[in-house]
C-alpha cells in the first residue's frame, strides 16, 4: 500500500518494482525506497512459501501436461482406428478436447456422449474390444488382366 499525495491523499496498491519506479516522483524517494524494501520482503516470503507448497512447479507441470495433451489428442484424432477401443479413444479425445466440462447440450454433443457410453459399457458383448474393423468396399467383378489392358481410363 502506498499513499500518493496528488492534491488529495489517496492510497494505492503496487505489485511490481516498475510501478514503484513510475510512482517515485509523486511519492518521494524515501517512500519509494520503503515500498521497494516491503515488496522485496513480501516476495521473499512468497517464494519461500511457494518452495514449501510447490505452487509454481505444479502450475508449470500442469501447463506442460496440457500442451502435450493437446499434441497427443491431435495425433490420436488423425490416426486410423483399427479396433473398437480405438474408436472409443478417438471419440473420448474429441469430446474432452471440444467439450471439456461435458456440458454442451446442443446437437451433436449429447448424442456423442451417449455413443461413447455405449462403446465402453462392459456388458456390451456383441463385438469384442479387439475385433478388427473391416473396411466395407463394394464388390467388383472379377476380370482377367488381359481384358483390362487395352482400355484407357477417361
């Protein structure tokens, strides 16, 4: 807290040495020096408490994890699924990335959450989790290679 005398006395709060430097001409050299010392004392107390609690380290770790989570999510979404649990993982990743609090009620979010629940239900035994997804392709007629050689695709 710093008292500034601008014709009328007002009290302000500073939180950086730069703010003290800017206010120094208006508050005087002695008040600026005592404000610097007080801020330095408070920062030392804060840093000691932070080392004990680990708040800054935890925040930095959470930011790193969020960055890596975003990278992993983008990679997971771009991969081709081969198993049912791959589809469930991709769907879960998409839900968490775009609706992290699972609160969006407009279409398609409730339906997607319901689809994910159906995929991961343990009693859902129609398809085994490790069963492969078959790519459905239209059947083509079998023709010998020699017949096709003379044709040109246009």
